[in-house]
């Protein structure tokens, strides 16, 4: 039987929970056909997952009772933040979904010379958050990545990072640019048409190290997914 795993905000984790979300109740009752006493897994997106059991099913809600804490994990010692340009909706959706699965800790959307220029609406930000939560749920993650406000490219490093990386065909090997002592890594990926030479120069002045992800020119979403997976694996292997 498929494992049903749902997200509940930390402040709403109680000994008893009532689920009223239509999609979740439909999946539990009509798709999985779960009954009273069967298990449901609840994660809070901040490092904890609990085992609940179904207490009661009604037409519009499902009551759950907490059994025990199953898993918990502290905030990761090494984190990867991805800066990505505003692009067409399907590309951003792909970036958010796949990079969440691959362990990104934070997303920073940005505007650059060749990206889209209109900042996302509140509805779009909510939609992005739903994509991130669903990817975290599906991939069994305990931590849900953050997504920041949209910034201009020249302000993307204002939070401070141990290492700042920009993907570039003119860059060097990753191994020559990174060591495992770093804790917080920021990588930025260029838009369709790439960064301009002026932007590359500005990023270099801000301390970004250029790395080559491939001998081939990668699409924005491919470069984002590959870089997050590559850096996370390098930081956490062995």
C-alpha cells in the first residue's frame, strides 16, 4: 500500500488533527481507501516526521491521532542556495520541483538583463510554495526549502555565503573551486541567452567563482538541477 505522507505546519502539530483539505481527504478515502486505525505520516517541514493513525473519517474531514515521533533531523550542516532567473512558468516549475528533490535548502529568484522582468504575483508565489511542499513530501524530505523575495541580480549575495559560484562555460572544474569545509554555498544559474559579459564581470568582483558544469551549453533548468545535485553530493559524500 502506498505510504500517505502529508505536510502540517509546525504550529499546527497537535495530539489530534482534523484534515479538511479536499485533495488530501479524497486521496485517503477514495484513492487509497484507508480505514480507521490505519497509519498516516505527518511532517512539519522543519525536521520532524510523526506517525498518526486515522481516528475517524467523515464526509468532509478526517481526524488523526498522534502515535509517536518517527524521524527528526537538525538543520543541515552544509546548505546549498540556488539563485535562478525569472523564466517561463514551466521552467521555473521544473527547477523548484527537481532541485527540492535534490536537496536545495533555499531558492532565490532574481531578475537579470536577459530574464523576465515582472516580479511574481502573490498567487504565483503561493503556487511555487505548493510545488516545493509537494516535492518535499514526495521525496521524503524532512526540511522544506525556503524561497525568498525576488531580487535584482546585483543584490543576490547580500545574505553572505561561505562560497559563491556561477555556472559558466568559461569556468574551471568544480573540484578546483570548492572544499568540504564550506557550510553555505550559493550558486547562480544564468537565464536563456546567459548572463551578459558585464554581469559576469560584476559577479566576479563580488567574489563569485566560475565553474564549468558541462562541455555543452545547458538549458537553465538543466544547469540548475545538475549543479544542485553535484554540489550537494560533493559536500556530503563519505
